[in-house]
């Protein structure tokens, strides 16, 4: 794993353990989708299969924060 993988994993884990932030309910969903796309793309390009579930978990967290935004 190179520095790019370390940075993608670090930002994804920081996102997973952070609280909801943003101006409206679409910020967590958009950032989760962006991080999921980065993790899955990195995993596909570098044959790192552990980044696939990380991308799915990050997307699930973004969707979860989107659904819970005002409740």
C-alpha cells in the first residue's frame, strides 16, 4: 500500500468516527458517496480488495446520517 491508500483509509476512518456535519442533510451523503467512490476506485486500480468493504461502509454511514438529519 502506498501513501495514497493510507490517506484514503485515514480520511474514511475519520469520517466513520465523526459526528454529522454540514449545512444541510445532503452534505454527509455527498461526502460519503465521494469517499466511497475514491475507496472503491483505489481498490480497483491497485488490487486492494479491502477497500471495497470500506467504501460500502462509508456510503452506508453517509446514507445513515442523511436519513437521521433532523430527527
